[in-house]
C-alpha cells in the first residue's frame, strides 16, 4: 500500500523544506542617514558579511577581491529603530537599513572564485553559557532576558549559526551542573544536549574580573573538541571573537568546494530507511535537493519504509557526508556494496566509473574485475550510502 501511495504522489507538487537558516542572504544594520554615500558603504559592508556567512570564512577578503555590492543587491529598505534596543539613549530614533542580496549571484561568485560554500542547511547548535558576574553565577537559559544573551544571539546570527538555548529546567539540572558547563565537560554536555539537537555543542564561561571579561569557549562537533581562551574589556567583543572562531572552525568542516563543470560532477546512490509516510518522503527529497553539495536528486527505487535516490554532486562525496552529519535530519548507517551486472543499467554504471577520481577519497566506489581472477560476466561494484530518518 505504501508503494502505491508513493508512486501515486510523485506527480503532485512537492512541499518546501523548512530545514534552513533564515535570512542567510539578508543583513540589517544601523546607518546615520539615507544618503547615497552612507548607503553605498553600508551595502558594501553588508555584502562582505553575507560572503563571510556563506563561505564560513572570516578571512575571506584576504583571498579574494571584494566585488561591487551594486551587482548583488536585490532589495533594500529603511525603517526607524529605537536607540534603546541597541544600548543607546531611550527615545532616540536611528535609521535601520535592511538589505537582501541575490542568493544565486552570491553563490555563483563564490564558485567562480573557488571558495567553498556552506549551504543554508545547518545544524542547530546548542549553547551552554555559564556566567560569573561579581557575586552572581548562572547558566543562561531559553527564557532569560539578558544583554549578554542578546549579544550571543546577534554574534552567531551574523555568522548564520542557528542557536538553541537550553531550558535549564529540572530535566537539564538532573544531567548537567554549573561546574560542568564552566569546565566544558564533554560527557554531561552531550547527554544534556540530546533533547535539543544532534548537531554541534558550544560550551562557554564568562567571568567578570573587575577589570575585564574572560572566557573559555569550547566547540564539540561529533568526536572533535576545540577550545579557545579569550578576554576583553567588554563581553560583546569577547563574544564576537568567539563566534568568528567557532564559525570559521565549523565552516572548515562543513563548507564544500563546488564546481560548474558538469563533466566533473559525481553521481552516488543513497538509501534512506524509516520512511513511513509520503510527507517524510517529500521532506527528505526536498532536504537533499537543498544541500549545497547536491546538483540534482532523482528517485531510483521505493521499498517498504525505504527509498533510494541517485544524487548528482557538485562536490566530493565526503563533503556531502559531512553536510548531512552536521544536521539532525538523517543518521548514517553502514554503507552497502552493490554488485551491478550489464543487464542492470550498465550505461549509468560505466558513467559513474568514468567520473570517479582515483585516490583515497570515499567516492572511489566503482571497479571492474580484471586480471587472472576476472569473472566471465562484467560486473561493477558500487557503494550505496545508507542513512535513516531520525
């Protein structure tokens, strides 16, 4: 019955995927006025912010020449903004400029410059922040109204990292303590974060010494752990620096170098298990199609609670795997080696072999049997990358 429903629905419109970073190509900034000179500078600055956000590299301008913003602005508008919301004088009105940049042009520019792209699908990152301010000590939580929390939100939003604050309720407190967050102990952090996300974890502390803010910041990505010690006269500068270091580290892992050359595009087979509804199938297809590493997605086969796709990639297979594992949509299973005979679409299989690079990359997945032990019938070995819906 499930197979019939899947095939019957293939001709119906596909719903849009909701797993994406909002406003990835948008910038909001405070400006002095609406003059052309001020706007031109702001548009240039905004484009740099978007390029850094999409590439995952805060040192991008050291590698490329900054393009003119006018070629990339899609829309902009002004609005009034209460200065008190930005820490200024209450009642004073400031001008806010909102800009949307053309996503297609931005991505094409980065591809032409051979700059890796960190796509819009990014894992939600849990932030545990322990603060010691004079006689007060606390873990910031989801419902807190705090200038420190606002500063963290702004800094990570600027880099396109979707942040989740813990509830720090009774359930959390049974698993993790202030001292665990302050010291950045991985085991309780990972255990407490499971209820929020399967993605990365940020653990940090901020301490006001009376003369400066000092902080220890940790990033946990799967089995990797990175640490930084930072200090500054104000917490905002410390937080901004931490956000750049963390986002750059994540960008190095998850940004993928894409290609315009169709002849260099790789094709891989992917199996997705635990697909128990048409809605789940549609969500998966849209999710895969939206990944920056993926050029196209084609349904290959449907089985009970399992679907198979053929993906044409813009990147290496390892880049695709990293992108998927950085999110919380799919969990990886052990890969499956499939033997294809000539009668099973040998044309497509040979095409896959011809576009496979030699070397240690995991996409070297097809081979023919040759030599003294060659089999009478030609066969191809191809890996099917297996995942299951979380």
